[in-house]
């Protein structure tokens, strides 16, 4: 501490420093708690993905659905796709840049679900924008339940009027396609069909960022550095006074 400061000023700086140590320790502890929560979430999602397939939630279950409780459930839909109602959402996958093809399905249970049938490359865009044939037959889709992605992508908002989509915003897409009744608040990522061709399903990436331990260590390190900075002047003063006699 600056020897020229008054005792009151030095005391204030010490108290401020101690407060900083407590804040840093608190932030580090919070990150450790977040890490426990994230690991539990990852375990629950992994269990859902590999669970036996179950019927997709119907209208009676929609109100209580949440991302943490329902996303990535392994579900099945049976019904018929609605022709001429595709929505292409920009995507980048392991196959390169292109689009997700989202097609509404009217299920045998009466409600509508947007199905992400899979990925197509850029050069197939026009073909799938006007696709209407080949969708009339009954279909059964197995896949992963996903929650709506409102707003748009990074720095790019969805433009319904211009038919430019950067995220799978279920309510906005449903409204743009004139689907206003009995539309599920989620969409389903279709599994790979095992048949070559487009769209290519089964490209869902399940990746939860888990850097909480790094953040916790950073906060604890800052707490230790600040504690050392506070203790150093007192240790130096004691050394200058010499050992007690």
C-alpha cells in the first residue's frame, strides 16, 4: 500500500480488496455449480437421444414443454407432408454450405409438425423451393425433437417477406406458410434414411459448450492474485520490523 495514504484510505482500499476477493471466489463457485448443472444436462440429453423412440408430444403436452426438459427426445411422427410448403433455412454442415429443408407434416393425430427432412447443397435450392410432388404418400419419420429457434441466426434476422431464413423459428415459419392452427411449438430433425439422395437427414450436431471449469479456475486465480496483493504490504512491513524480541 502507498505509505503516503492516510490510515482511513488504506483501510478503505483493504476492505475494497477483500470485497473483490469475495466476489471472485463467489463467481468461481457459481461456475462450478454451473458445471455440475451442465454435466447433468449432457447426461440427460444423451439418455434421451438413445432412448427407444416414442410418439411426438401432442397438443395436451405443449404448454409444459421446455428446452431443458424435452429437447433431443427421440420421437416418431406418422402422417402426410404438405406439398408446396417447404421452407429452406440456411445451414452449414459437414457436407458444406446449403439449406435445411423444413416441410410441414399433418400427423395422423390431427396436428401439424415442421419436419427438418435434412440438408441440401446450394445448387439444389430451386428444386426444393418449388417441390410439390412425391410428398403425397403417408410417411413415418423418426428423429430428434428440437425447440423453436426464434429471431434468426448470428447477426442475421429472419426475413419472412423475402423468404430468407437463418433459423428454424417455428411460429414465424408456420405463419408465413399460412399454418395458424394446431401447429406444434417444436420441429423434428429427421434421422438418416439410409438412402442416398437429398435431403440428407441425420446431421444433427449435439454439442454443449462446457467451459465452466476454465472460468472457475480463472476467477479463483484472480481471487488468489488479489489476496496476495493485499497481503504483500503487510508481509513486507513485518519483515522490515524484524523478528519480535
